[in-house]
C-alpha cells in the first residue's frame, strides 16, 4: 500500500504549523481534512479533500526538522 504525507511545514501559514501526517492516502486525506478544519479554520468539503489529495507527497520525501515554506497554491 502506497504511503504518502501531508506536511503543513510545506506551506506558509499564519500559525507556522509544523504537523506532518504520514500513512495510506485515504487515511492521510481524512486526518489532514480534520486538521485543516480544527486548526486552520477550513471547512471539510469534497473540494478541500480533493485539494489535499493534489498536495500529497511520497512518504520518502519526508525530512525531519525545518522546511522552507512555499506560498500556498491559489
């Protein structure tokens, strides 16, 4: 089973969020949607979950420590 990550360190944010979620695609999308709603004020919608799917990276891309954030996609 492919493992992926959603890494909040990847994008600029007001809260400088440092959470990284790694696991199977469906689990990561579900956890990331809950996190986006609870911590970043987004609504958990099908559109949000699709955006999250598009932002996933392979688990192998994970590196511990700081990460230079990039602008959030428009």
